[in-house]
């Protein structure tokens, strides 16, 4: 169960056991509530969220494509050695590192992009 900040955690196994009848701990996920939440997010945070979401996907896609190409090159070569797949595996590592760096950068933008209200 999602709780607002400051609420005591619920360690009960039942869905209705904690704070039954108390709806103050349940976030209001209505159109108005979501639009109010989005209005509080700065442009820098929105950009950070976009980077945070897209970076791992692009990094994973590049990693998988590079590994696929390296196995294809390994299958085509007559004498299988590191020379035929080394650069492609290096590309896979670079895509993985790029996805991680992008994700960390997006997280930093989200954290430090808060408006100073």
C-alpha cells in the first residue's frame, strides 16, 4: 500500500487491516491529483525523467544488438578468434556504460532539479 510521507508503515498482511477507514494515507490518483503533481515538477526534472527512462532502454538495445552481431561474426569466421568479435563486444560494453551513465545523469537531474519553493 502506498502511503504519503510521514505515515507509519503498515506491516500487516491484510489489505484492509492497516488504518481501516482512514483514507488520508491513500494518494488520490485522479486526473486533478496527477495534474497538480505534474505542475509541481520542473522542466529540468521532466527532462531528467525522460533521460532516466530512455537511457537504460537504449543501452540495453545497443548491447543486445552488438552481442548479436558478434555471435554472427563468430559463426561466419572459419577460425574463431577474438579478432573477429573483439570490437563488437567492445561496442556492447560501451552501450552498457552509456546506458548506465545516462541513467545516473537522469537521476541527478531529477534530484537536483527541484524547484526552490
